[in-house]
C-alpha cells in the first residue's frame, strides 16, 4: 500500500489498536497489508512485537493445540493468539500433533466435492467462468497440491458469486477486499481442483499460459464458451451515432468481445465459425494476452443464440444476458 493509503487508514488503525485489537486482526478488518499496519503502529509507538512461541505459558500452548484440534487453521489461530503461524506449526510438530493437509478443512464448511466430476450445462459453464476469472492454488505447510479455488469479482457482481456458492453447495462466507469494492469466494477442495485441472486444464499459472482442454464434449462446449465470455468477455451495446445500410438498424449497436490467451481466443472464434482477426491486447508487451471482437447486430444476435438457451438463464451473468434480450427485442420490432 502506498504511503498516501497508510495516511488514509492511519486514524482507524490507531483506534483499533487502542481497543486492543492485534496487528493481524486490524489488517484483516481493514483489508490491508499487515506490513502497512505495522508501520503505522511503529510510527505511533503502538507496535508490540509478538513473543516467541517458547515464551508462551503452558496453558496458552495447550489452547493453540486445542484450537487446531477443533478444526481451526493455522491462520485462524494466529489471529486469535497473535502468534506467527510458523511458530504454531513448530509447536504442533514438537507436541507430535499431525498437521492436516488443506483439504481436511472442509470439516468447517461443507461443499460438494464432486461438483465438477461430471459434465453438465452448469458445471461446464462454471468451469469456463473459472478458467477466465478464477484460480486454483496450494496453501499450507503440509500440502503442495492445488487445493484451493478462488474467484474474486467486483462488488457489483457479488450476486454471481452467490450463484456459484449455490452450485457448489458451499455454506461458507464471502470475503470482501479492497475496502469493499470486491467480493471473494475461496473454497477448499482437493477434488474440485483436481477435476478442474484434469477435465478443463485449469492450473495455478493460467493468466498467460492457459490452453483450453480438447476433452470437453461438443454438446457442452457452448456453456464453456459462455462461461469464458461472462468472465473475461463482454456483450455490450452502444448508442448508434449514425444511420447505416445494415438490414438490421436500431437505436443501439451491439458487440461481443473476449480477452484471453491466444489459444483461448482461437477456441472462441472457431466455436462461432468466424474468421475475424485476433489482436494482441497490448502491442508494447510481450505476453500471451489477445482480444477477439465480433460486431454487427445481426451477427451478434446469431452468436448469442448459440450460447444462450433454456438452461443458461439459471446461472449466466445477468447484466450481459439482459443486453442479449435487449437486442432480441430491438430485432423483433424492426425486422
């Protein structure tokens, strides 16, 4: 966080510290970096260095162990006792307490681990959405496998995360980042991450490296494409500024766009049976980030009809779907 941001949160950090809240909890509450909280506390003589774990009284050591055995994560114990998680992990090992792999934490929140184990319209849609706007990653000292799924969206799309929660049958909570401008869903499931990787080729380093799987059944491909467009694409309308000779006129001009790796753009273009050009998004950057654009109201209407059907209204991103319905309405009045 920049110095100006530390100034912005300074009074609130000091207030919470004087209320007895520790550094980690202040950082979590304000959704800011712990280092910036530490700097503000040090500048105001409020910083209290955390003690080493070996200085913990026996009863507190036992409390840390009990919290872990009750299902709390190392991070949660760190926040509650204000001791670094590495020291807590060392204590658990010294006391011969077996460390859990991250996948074991589903004791706290339930989830349908088989959500992506089979191909359905909704599972393939969400896989496409995650391929565009999500990630899987590993976490935890005792596990190196990808076992966490995360999707973070702007706060205006928070409702879409609730739809994903419903699909996953997940009873956990959403977290809010960047002072409430973004909502985040994190799910702990080794099986979900394994299925996403094996069936859809989704990995933890996909931003510029993602190559779509060729194993998605043809009859479900439309849902994967829709998921990609809802995540990293657009269905937009612009006010028409002048009359054209197109057969389909109207008040607005519509377009479909998608941004992703070159391989993903090719997949989207080929699905639509188009030969439009694919352009690099930033000409001055050497990365695998491209854009493909489809324009013309009649063409956009045809392409949208290829990805929307009686199933998709149940789970698609509503603001983009509304633009498609607006185009259909406009078309029905003119043609």
